């Protein structure tokens, strides 16, 4: 049964799948007569919203978050579905030099030579990048000229000319116009992030949540995820 007008399904969703949700999932839901209210935030911020009592029908987030919600009995365990795997990447302003970054040493040299770098505090990419620059022994130097945003698309900061290099999930960088994507971090410093979806245990519209997840894990979404730089699972 389709919920009455004004009772849209609410989905908390990580930014990594924004292009696929916008271009594939939401049009499919609209064609079924189902409205969706999207709550976009990094996984850490979504978990904070839930901890503060905010309600939703479904969540799409990094696997560790759904593990935690499952342990707390806050998702419908049988509804959990794998969505996609993401990697971290780098982008620069449109037309800027595009150096090859084959290994950790090349990344280290490139970052040290960048006049400014932007990353997201709450995003998985920001957490990864903070660990990476410490591992490379350049944490203090990079933080001294870094721009850290609380959430959102780091590529937009570069597109506005407010930073030279953006760090984020590959799919999030590819979703931003006006920048050039350099590519993923090389294998010796790369990490992968798995995203899952599930219906929340106190969902007001579990059927709408189920249909959203069905579309997000269906063939059309798989093709969209690939175009967006993610690996469907």
C-alpha cells in the first residue's frame, strides 16, 4: 500500500551514493507514487542524528554503523542489504596539473607540494586522510594549511577556488562539477569502504523503505553506481 500524500518515506543516507539515488532511485520511487525525504550526511553524522532521537525509515551507511545498529536492535536484521564498495580519491581545480600518483611516496610528495587541501571532518574520507598523513609523517605540515569542513562535498570547496586539492570518496568527487578528478589513492595507501542499507526497526513506512532499498540494489542502480565510481556489491 502506498502511504497517503504527506507521509513520505524518510531515508538517512551517506553522501557516497548521492548520484545513484538522485538519478535512479528517486525517479523510480516517484513513478510508484512514493515520496522520499532524504537526509544526507556522513555516516558519523547520521549515527549522531539517530542517537539524538531523530527518526527515519531506512538508513544507507558504512557497514560498521549498521553492525552497531543491529547489535542495538535498531534495524530489521533481515532487511539489511549490501549496496556498494567505495574507494578514496583526490581532485584538483579544473585545468590544474594532473600528476601521476603510483605509490605512497608520490602521494606524499604531491600533498607536501599542494598549497591547500580540503577534507571532511565527519566523513569516512576525512578519518582515513587524517590517519594517512600521520602514517606518511606529514600530519603537522598538511594540517597547517588544511581546510576541514564539517560535512558535505569537498570538491565544491575546490570548485570555488578556496582550496587546491580535495580528498573524499571517489563517487563524491565525481559528483561535483568544475573540478578534475585525479583518481583513487594508489593500492599501497588505499582503503575500501562498504556501504549497506537496512530498514530501521521503528520505521513508520517500512514498505516505502523496502522499495527504496530494492531500487538501490537493483540492476538500474548497479549500472548507475558503476558510472558514479563505486563497485556494486
